[in-house]
């Protein structure tokens, strides 16, 4: 008599799912949704800069006065970034390993270009994020422009330096491309690829790709124009 196979632990299913190509794409889509949600809220909060120092600093103070909210968000965002990047790197390695030469047609070239742009933009955004946290959260990279608890003044002082403003504007341009292609693709991954939805899908991808980065760059631009000082 053969023994019945032992029931697989529930965790195994998740590990196998993440090991599969579709599982990794779903993880990219879901972590992408988390990150889009975070940056949309973050951008809306940053618009308080346009209301002046009191409004912006009170908002930053409010966030710091709620450690479970602050740390919960930090942990979720960090995990989302790590899984998003890991899934992207491993999927792209798999696709490169599997791509047969006979698909070197125009269509494949076009998708390779957008895949390349996603990869290069993703790396730039990752570098931006590390710099950004060392800049505005810990004050490590430009310590002379940073005073803990002075979010508004930190922003104004930093964006008075031309290269900092240029770096942020370039990173937000990369965010436009990344969001446009990313939002469009995540619907595909989650199965919402139907002629009936595709018009709305395209509009949402453009809307997020324009509104979020433009809202973000309005801050350094306001400093450059002397509207925030
Ligand atoms: C022009 C664009 C941006 C500006 C002006 C900006 C501004 C800021 C400021 C002032 C803070 C510190 C807030 C505080 O002291 O309480 C901050 C924190 C942060 N930002 Fe941005 N941000 C920008 C774009 C982004 C983008 C695109 C991302 C995501 C990819 C991002 C992710 C974060 C994160 C993770 C933190 C750390 C929050 C924390 O744990 O304290 N930011 N940002």
C-alpha cells in the first residue's frame, strides 16, 4: 500500500506562484498598484507647499506624530519596491534567455524598445528613490540644506540648487514614461485587456502619467520661479 502524499504547506503555493512567470507578473502589477497609490497621495500632500510653510510643516508633523501610520507605510512601500524590482529583473532575464532570434521583426523591436525604456527608467527611479530618502528624510546627502522638522524650508533650500532641481525634473520625466507603460500593462496582466475597456485603460494610463509627475515637479518649479521661498 502506498502512503498518501503529505498535504503541501500553504506557503508552498505562494513560493511556486512567485516562481512562475505569470505569478511574477501579477506581483509586479499588484506592487505597481501599491506604489501608484503611494505616489499619488505623496504628490497630493506635497501640493501643500503651494499653501506655504505652515501648511506643509503641519502636514509633515502630523505624519511623524502617527508612528504606526508612518512605519506601516514605510514597510509596505519598501516591500513593494523590493518585490517590484526583483520581479522586473528576474522576468527580464528570463525573457532575454528565451527570446528566439527569428522574432527579430518590427513588432518585437518596438516591444523591446519599450521594455528597454522601462528597465532604464526603473533603474533611474530606484537611484532617485535612494537619493531622495537620503536627501529629505535623513538629510545625509545635502546636510547643509537640511534641518529635521522643517520640511518646507528643506524643500526651498534644496531646490535653490540647480543640479538638484534638474535631477528631480529628469526623474519625474522618467516617472511619466514608467507610469504610462506600467499602468497600461498592469491591466493586461490582471486580465482587463478587452476592446471594451481599452479606451478607458489608455486614458487612465495617460492621466496618471501626466497628473502625478506634473504635481511633483510643480514644487521645484515653484521654488525656481520664486513662488515658494
Ligand atoms: C519632485 C518630486 C518630489 C518631492 C518634491 C518630494 C518631497 C518629499 C519630501 C519633502 C519628503 C520628506 C517629508 C517629511 O519630511 O516628512 C519626502 C519623503 C519621501 N518621498 Fe518624496 N518627493 C518627490 C517625489 C517622490 C517620488 C516620485 C517618490 C516615490 C518613488 C517619493 C517617495 C518618498 C518616500 C518613500 C519618502 C520617505 C517618507 C518617510 O518615510 O519619511 N517621493 N518626499
